[in-house]
C-alpha cells in the first residue's frame, strides 16, 4: 500500500524516533509499504517518520545510483542491488573528509542543495530479521544512510545549510507546508491537513 509522505513542517519530522521491539505490530507490512511508497516516489531511501510513524526504521534501495557513469565500476557494483532495512540504527562513527553532494528529500520536494557530510560511517542496526549488524560504509552509500539516519533524529537536510541559504528557501519551504506544490506521489501537508 502506498502511504502519504509527510511534507516539510509536519511536527513528526522533528521528533526523535523511538526504538522498537521484535513484536512491533505489522512491522513486515510497514516495511513492504515503505518500499512501495519509496519506489512510487522515485526515492532511494525512506524513514518511518516520513510516513508518520515515529520509530527508528528506514529502508534504502541504492540501485538507481548504480547507473551513475561518474562512479567507478567498483562503486557501481556496491550500489547495484543494495537494498536494506535498518531498525534501531545507531551511528557509531562518522569520519574521513567532508564532501559536498546535491541532496533532495521526498518530504521536501523540488528543493535540492549541496550538503557537506563525512565520507565514511560505522553504523550498528538490526536487520529485518532482528539480527544485529555492525557495518562500515563510505561514499554515496554512507551519504544515503546518513540522510535517512538524520530523519530518526528529527534532522532534515535543510538544517545543514547556511543561514543565508535557509533564508532564501523560507518561502519555498512555506509553500511546501501549505501544499502549494505539484508532486506526482501522495503527500500529507501540515497546513492542509489532508493527503493529496
């Protein structure tokens, strides 16, 4: 089932998400719905708070990035078929050099900005079978994971922009909250109170 994605301005996007237990109701169904919603919106990652569920869960399918011709064959191979569920994730370390990359967000349609992030991360999480994992990622995968992880902490990519950039985007962000934007996927706008 395709779920409406919460738009910028919804208070759920600013909450720190809660950990869940193995018996969390309808978890498999929620994960399946999140993947379906993400694919419908042409995204590569989606966090549960973005669909109004304030729990520490996000899904990623980085396969679309594997077509990027600027990447090395090794990087393309890593991204190809990278599809994972992250439950109760905890960022253990962010290291390496910072680099800029143009990011967007399904909750903030039509805004893309260069965001600086560290290039290597170490993260612990539970997979969809509640098996504990500790993994290290770098490059584009690290960035996608950092972006989704931020959602669990109530952080949006626009928070990482300069105060000048934030001021310049204020009107656009306000319009997104009011639903004054054309999107080709289901969204719920905080200042409209219904999904479109």
